[in-house]
C-alpha cells in the first residue's frame, strides 16, 4: 500500500464511510483507517433512519462498507490512528502499529466516549434498554415505566421529550438534585418524581432492565432507562492538531464541517450533540463533498 493519499479518513463507521463514498465517487484517492470497534456494537436495532429503520447497526455498517469498497480509489486500513501532525503538504497520520500515511486533507470521524458510572449491570444494558436518545430508541419503550439517570438541564430536557412517550417517569440524580425552581415546578406538575439516592445495581435479563436497586436497598421497577453522561473525544488527534472545542466538548466546525485548522474536517458524533445514524451519514456526506470541493479548486 502506498502511503500518499488525497484524503485520510480516521474512523470507518457511518460518518466516515459516508465521507468516503462522496470522495470515492469523485475519484479521490482515499484511505479509511478504522479499528472496527463501534460504540453501538451491542445495540440490537437502529431506528429513525429512512430505509434502514429496525436494522441492526452491524447490518447497516456492513452494507455501507460493501458499497464504499466498490469505489476503486478508496482503500481501508484496519488499525488505530494514534498520532497526527500538520505538514507543509497536508497531514501525516501514524497508527498504533507504527505505520505512517500522508494526505493533503484529513477527515476525523471518530466519535466520542461516554464516561459512564460504575454501576453493576450498567454495561450489560447499555445500548439495549439503557439508552441515550428518545428519537433513536424511545418509541420501542413507549408507555413503559422509565428512569432517567441525569441531573440538571440534561435531565430536564430528556424528561420533557420522554414525557411525550410515557407518563411514568422517575429522575435519578445520584446526588443532590440540581434544578431551578421553575424546573422543579414543571417536573412536579407532570408527576415526575426525583430520587437523589445512589444506584447500587441495575437488575436485568439479557440486557433488558427489570429494576434498579438503590444504595438504601430500595428497589424501583422500571423497563427502560435513559442516561446522559459526560464524554470525551475518542481521538485526541483533532485537539492535538489545534482544533477548537465547544463548551460541551465537541469539535467546533463551521456549517460545512470544517474546523479552524486548514484542511481538517470532522463529522459524526465528535462534532454534534445529535447522536444518530442519520446525522452521522449526513455530516459525513457533507464533509466529503466539501473536501472534494477544496481539492478540486486547488487543482483546477
């Protein structure tokens, strides 16, 4: 494999593959580096994406990769990109195995990592019945007794969305509740209880929540749980290269997915609070098109 490309894409899930397709269709020489460890690996079904509603994430990504592979100018490298540096001609990316690749432009589509609490049973349920997005998974848990593990503005926002799907909601703040007086009143008006006690364990069957066991030994019967947690970037490369970040911790971009670093674009969950397959595909397609426009303009 040659190590010089028009574009390197770090991350080969939905947004990275979408960017790769846009560039492959314009005959750009592209390398997609991916370690094949998607964050939704145990999510049973993906929703709210036209033509793919109800498919497994694996089905969607497998089909996507097969379609992108049909474009001869797109290559894949199985590995973890660990270092990136700006060069006079573009970018140089090094993998964990020590391989080095160069490109004129760089697209980072690596997503984010949730900093989840250390609660027994949490990981067994994460992405199955312990979910993060009402749009992606809420319909399947409509009318179910639902918990929300969050506090403050995030908890209030999720509660307002989930209330449209079920009228049995409990907010678990795992410590002192942090709501404004107006928010407290709104939650009370909508019969949403707030519990400040820590969660000891999530009792489940094959990833489907049955009850939450609190540190004071109380048990809460719920069938779905939403969680809103802090996160960090999956890849340190954009920040190392000097990308500006938002207050929330996303990579800051313009309306075309371009960062403040010339030639560097990002797409998917790393730069948007809208965590969905549909948004990842859209932002990847946009990033790919804009990078192609830059390359075309520079070479015309």
